[in-house]
C-alpha cells in the first residue's frame, strides 16, 4: 500500500475501526486464521443489537395487530396490514 493511502486510512477512520493485513483485501484473505479472528471480533456483540431490532419489530407488529382488531391506529405512518 502506498504511504499516502495508509495516511488517508489513518486520518479517515478511528484506529479501533481499522485492521490492516499485509496481504489480501476485500476478504480475499478470509482463509487466514488471523483474518477470521479479526472478523469474528468485529462482529462480537452485534447479536445484542439484532435482539434490540427484533424487539422494536415486534412492537411494530403488535401495533398492526391491534389496528386489525380496531383498537388503535398504527404508530408509524407507513405501517400497513396485508
């Protein structure tokens, strides 16, 4: 990698958000154990975020179900029942 490319990466991204490897790119080096570990560490904790998203989606579905029963209007203007 050219020195100016490396400098751009350092100036653009927080160090905690960048992992540079000597070879490969765009996951072409995914067969290497060090890269696999880096990817897994980067994804660690995303399950908690997904669970929060699923909880919000569940609330939206409850709004739609209540609307079908005639109890209330949907809380989101783009909610629809099908």
